[in-house]
C-alpha cells in the first residue's frame, strides 16, 4: 500500500476510532501501580531499521521480567528482519499485511483473536504517534498500554486510552526512548517516567554465521560474479527506499564508485529489484567489470548479512542496510539528511554518520507523519561532497586494516 494512502487511512479512520476507544476506556478497570506483566506485546510496525534499534529494549524486558512471554506485532514484510535478531521464537511474532485495506482488515481480525486467546496483559506501542498502532494496543484487550504521548506538545491525536503515556522527546536517540517505554510500566510519575538518560553506547550482539555457511556463500559469489575474485568489495546502497528524499544524488554514487575502482576495489550495488535502474546507471557510468549489480541478489535478510561478511565497507543512505551492518563487523558510512543520526543513527562503533545541518533539516519527524515539506531538492544531502565521503571511507578502511593486522 502506498505510504500516502496509509497516511490518509490513518487520519480518516484512525481519528474517529481513537475517539471512540477513548470513550470506552473511561469504563475500564484502573491498572494498579506496581502491576507486573506476564504477557507483553511489543508493537513495531516501522521500517526494519527500528527493529535493530529496539534490541536494547528487548534485552531490558528480558532482564526486568524474566517470567514474561514477549510477543511482537509487525508488518509481515519485516518478520524476517526480526527473526534474524533472534529475540523471540518465530511463533511469537504476530504480523499484519499492508498490501491493501482488505488484507489489513483481515489480519487485524486475526490479530485480535490471537491476542485475546493469548491473554496479552501489557502492550508497548513503539510507534511515534501512529494511530493504527495505538488502535492495535486497544484491540489487543490488554489492561496496561504503554506508548508515546505529546502531553503539552503539538502532536497527532491518538486518543487518551494509553494508560502509561510516555513523553516523546525529540532530543534523545530512539533506542533510549524505547527503553523509557519499558521503565514506564511500573512508574507513577507525571509525566510518566523521569529517569537519567545515558549515552547510546549499546553493544549489539552480532549475528552468528557459521564458517561453513560463509564459505558456501563465497563460492556462490565467485560463481555468480567471477570478476570479484581476489578483490576487496565495497558495497553501495543508493536507494532511498520508501522515502526517496533520503537518497544522496545518484551522480555522487557514480563518482565514488569510479574512485574505488581506480583504487583497485570492486564495487557492488545492493538494493531491491526495484532499484535496478539506479544500479544500471552506475554500471554504465563506470563501464567496468569490477562494478556489479547486486540489486535483488540477496533473497533473505540472512543472505544480506552473509554478504556483509564478504565486504570491506558499506556506504548507504539512511535506512535498513546501515542498521543491519551494525550487527556484523562491517564498517559502515551512513548519509543522513531529512532525518538525524541523533535520533536514528546505527548503534555501531564502526559507523560514521555524515550530515550537513541546514535550517530546514531534519524535516521528517514524528510530528509530520514523516511527510516532508521539501519540494524534492534535498540540499541537506546534496551538500555532502563525494570527496568528504571518500575521505571518511578511507578512514574506516584504514582502521579496519589496523585491527586486522593486530589480530
């Protein structure tokens, strides 16, 4: 379903439903302070990168409530990304499809039946003022509902049935704000939760890929791309995904591809099948057998992560690939513009986040439903020079070489 259609449905259907549910919640039984959850549902409908950024939250839930069973509700397309993080059994990942309004309604009914059957008692809504996620929290039948709230700030109307409302703070990294949602379960402060915020120095566990699997994939790469043999591979992700405004100009990817090829690196363009046109433009510009099209090549998240084990660097627009590089040892350079790394930067010590602050940036926020006012002239990204990207990339490569020499 197109993202603009999703926004319209969220506004036209979500507002009246939130009002109705708010009225019904007035007759609900009050949740006592100190309430201990036993069946926790986490709602994470966002892009796949948010799933990685939520990993510290899942670790805290396990630590604080070891007796609790944890479920997740996500879009079906995101389930494989959650499975590779290995935070819960696959059968505890509930999904809804977003292809059409019909499938969404059908899966919503299935979700209600499953949630009531499992007797979910606590819901943590991780979405930033999305109405559909708050509606799911109510439909789950849960007694305790945790979620972000604007309090005295301007924000999207989501009703008043979230009974553990947490103040959304646009100045703190989202991984820390996810942790606030967990801490608010037993808090009785106003606004709900006042705790000291620490740095986002989280150590994410790495995805385990056995040596045999790596070797098998290496043979596949050599068979499919023989020109890569013996070359250090730099991966580029030039797509903006669902939000094209997040994409660095394609001509800049062409220029840095050409530079890496001159330095005797191989270059692989990754992305979805729908990104093939962008890859072909880079290939035509470079006109080199050492620059290859890998869009649509990986058929699963595990394949993508395995591919990362055979590369020396990833340069990517803000999006999922940068976050999934953070659960491997692959150095990564992420280009930010309409959004800010202060909120959404990957949790990796081997990641450089490049951003040129402008008066209008960041323009994709929780307050505008990630609907930028920009006319498409994303100067925030156009202002990042290819020379600066290459300089930072060489720093990452040099640091990786020093680590390898010391092993």
